[in-house]
C-alpha cells in the first residue's frame, strides 16, 4: 500500500522521510476561510509562503500534495454572496499554487470543486464518516476520486470488502490513530475543530472532546487496545482486500516522530513500543517552547476565560508512561477477520481486555497523578468554574 504522510510545517520533513512508498503529502494553512478537522490552536504553523514551498518540494520528489478542506460545517456562510466569493477566491488560489487534491467533507463543496476545478482531484475525508457501501457509493457518484474511510470500520473486514467491491475510486484508511472506538464525541469534536480553524471565527476554543477522550484512556488503558489502529505488520491484510492508501497521522508531530512512523509502515515492521507510532503529547509540536509562544494568542482571552486557571491546566498536556509491546501483538488481528467484534458487546467479549493485561504496562503512580489533573480540569469546564475570576 502507498503512504499518505502529514506535513507538520517543518522544512526538513520531506528530506528526512523514507520515500519508498510515500506518494502523497497532506496538510493545510494554520487557518483559512473553509477550515479543517483540526483547530488552529493545535495545528502546526503554516504560512502561505511555507505551503507554496512545500508543494514545490513535494512535486520535486515525485509526490502529490493534498490540501485539507475537511471542515464539516461552514456556518451557512456558503449561502451568502460574501461566502461564495471567499470560497471561490480560495479555491482559485489553491489551484494556482499547484495543489493536486483537496480533501472535503461537505457535499456542496465537493460539487463546486468537481464542476469548477476539474483539474483538482477530490478526496472525501474520514470526517465524512463513510462506514457503509451506501455512503461510499453516494460520495463516488458526487465525483470522488478517493474516499477515506471512517476509522471505526478499520477492523470490520466484511464491510471493508463490501465497500471495495462496490466502488471504483481509491480507498484510503488511517493506520495509526488512537481514537476512542465508536466515540460519541466524534461528530461534535470535528464540528468544533472545523469552526476553530476558520479565519472568520476567532473565538476561544477549548478542546473538551480531546480532554474527555484522553481521560478515558488514562483511566482505562484498554481504550488504547480497542482503538482501530493498524500495526505495520498487519498492513498486508488490507492490501489483500484491495485498500489503496494508508494515511499516517498526525500533522502536529515533530519531524523525528513522523520519520519513525513512516519508516515503520514502509518496512511493515516495528520492534518496541506501539505507543511510539500513535500521536501523543510528548511528540507534539505544541510542547516546544517556540510553538507554545506562537499559540498563546489563541488562548489569551482574559474576557472569555480565567487565564490563570487555564495556565495551571497546561500540565494536562502530557502522556501516560505507557508501554504497548508491539511484538506481543502478533496474531492480535486474527480475531477480527471474521467480524466477531461487531456481533457482541465489549463486556460480553473481553478479548481486548485480556490482550491489554498481557501487552500493556503502565506506571500506576503516574497514571493516578495524570488522571487527577485531567479530571480536575474537566470538572472546571463542566461546572463553569474555569470561566470565573
């Protein structure tokens, strides 16, 4: 399978990655009129000048560039003359600077691109939550050249096979995301992030969904195992059923981490801690001093929130001391090949729970401290105390 890799805003990234299987780079400006699925406050800083430079570099290496326009809501501004002008002006600019593909989640936007920008390929983002044959067919009929499947079906092989059988366009799956399985916050999270990455919306955004999901993982590491990641060693199962592209995340990571992840999925093997291949705080650009200073403007809102309490809560941007033995997961995926997972509840099944006990090691003292910090911040958000002086 060919790899789609994230652009983190660092000029040395493309020079350092293994390009053997990499065919596409994806990314976007820190903010734009249409927005995407990641808030500007946690996205890497990417200027127009840097983006143009990256596109040229990508093309020199024989790869394509996919620009993310995968916001799930435009706040109805698309139905105004101003909105129409802004959308078309930005798409004109993307076409002019050499973008090869745009990733979208809004059907209307897909149709605009299909009709008015025939040279641009259309990729339907995973934020469109394509998890069935019917959805995949509907998007293909709208002109999709590629669909990125919802991560919740990564281990549902009968559905993956059925989608592959019924659509002709490329199919992309995400390999290394640790999203909570069947997360009830998913749609709300993407919606909030969409508005928080749009240049015409500059209000305060607190990532309540990310905090809530992090708390679940900290409280019970079982959630790391039942997340729908794909081990490098198991990629061949997806190749055999006809999946075309493997998308690696995420754009907020430092170059060293992305290089390591691309290497693992190039050779389809990784010795060590599977957690190294998942996006987490210790390998996030946001933790660097330079990026923290750059992001302060998103959070310095003294008339919206108690910035002193918010500053104290910065310690919640941290990780568990966790080790997931990747080698001990050999054969793990076999259980899912016949769709057993979707025919029973997790309590009834217990498979991932048993695997967690065998392959996951967590520092319990550190786990308790991190849980307490995150729980306190979440309680302040829910009670409204974080907004009071």
